[in-house]
C-alpha cells in the first residue's frame, strides 16, 4: 500500500465546502521501495547516519515525485517515537534524489542534534 497526494490549486473556502474532482494517470517507473532506498542513501551520505528515510508518499502532478519523510533514529529508540524532521523528494520517473540546499541540510542536522540532546536516549 502507498499514499498519493494530489495538490489542488483551489483555495478551501472559509465557510462551506469545496467540491474536489481528481484524475491522475501517469506511468510511475520508481516504486516506493526504490524511492525510500535512494533517499536513505542520500541522507546517510549528505546529512547524517542517524537519519532514516520513512514511507514515501507519491506527489501527483505534471512531474510526479515521491516525498520521503526524514526521521531521526537513535540507538535504543523506537521508530514510532522518533520525530519526523523534514522530507526529501525523489523523482518518480528517474529515481533521482532532488538535492537539499545546504541550509536545509543544516536545519535537519540542527533539529536532530536538538532532539538528541533533549532525549533520554544516548546517541552512539
């Protein structure tokens, strides 16, 4: 099972409801497993070994992407209890990771450091 997210250009009204009709038909060459592996390799190389790739969500659109949550992982901790601190995108057609900007990488590292420092779990 995997999730698909479709972005709508419409604004949701402050009062009342919004009728949503969605259609998505496109060949997706990269599986969620492949996207997660690509993201995990990128994160381990470019961000930190204490960061894991979560379950991807397909972002449907003109050029589909897998959005992979970035989750902190500390030894002895349960993945369910570890925070999601960001995301990385993987092209759903080519399997290329969309590189994070240096300030995005630094932000992920700072968030991971702050959580690790406040956690009762000790980093390896």
